[in-house]
């Protein structure tokens, strides 16, 4: 995780924006800097959650899990209990 933080400037500088995912138990925000944007989604609940990402059909690379690709299924993303995802837009 420390290596990932050192590889991406969004962790130290840049724009921060909370995202409305219409769930009181999911914290979602976006950090941007120098043309790079990473979406951070954290399930703070002990139950699985599905959130909606309005107007997004983007493809993402998971920066924590060895670059695995993620696609939003009908603008939704599922999270297991206490799961968190750090996703970089590939489009």
C-alpha cells in the first residue's frame, strides 16, 4: 500500500471531492492531480453494499490489486463487508 501511495501524486497533492453514492455506510471520494484521477470507495459496514455511480460507464484499473480491471455493471459496484477499492479511470 505504501508503494502505491508513492507511485501516485494524488495522495499528496491535488483536488479532493466527496462523491454522493447515496449510502450512509459507504465513503466515496475522488482525488485528482496532474491528469491522474483515482476513485476511493470504502464500505464502512459489516454487510455487503452495492452503490450506484451515476453517469459512469468507465473502465477502471484497481491500483491496489495488481492492476486488475474493473467495469461498472450498469453503473453499480459491489463491495463486500469492510471492503475498499482504489480505482483509476482507464478511459
